[in-house]
C-alpha cells in the first residue's frame, strides 16, 4: 500500500491556480494535497481518490451558490462554512 494512503487527503478548489499554489505550499508531509480549478475537475478527483477534507472558495465562477449556509470565523481570516439542508 502506498504511503499516500495513510496521509490525510485534502482537496483545494479555487478558480485561480496561483491561489491553489499558495495554499498547497502551506501543508506539511502529513497531507496529500489535490488541487482543482473547476467543479468538474474536483468531481473527477473525488471519484478517483477518497478525500478527507475539501477547502473551497464559496463564490466559484459558474458554480451554484449555497443559499442556506452559515460561515463561522475560526480565527482571523479563517472561515468554515456549514451547509444547511
């Protein structure tokens, strides 16, 4: 079994590659970071890899917005969104 199977699998989803590059550089070796610049690319990744954490921009171009959600500020500049169904 490859070592990546034991790491936390993180998917970063953002429309700007430079943002993905900056975000992914902050993760240490305990994580395998996957990046996607579109919803379809993210879905392909999810189909191929069991993802543990998804970090995404809430206003991706061309993607529907979540109307019933709550943003909670964890610390300065770090927000988590909880979707309510």
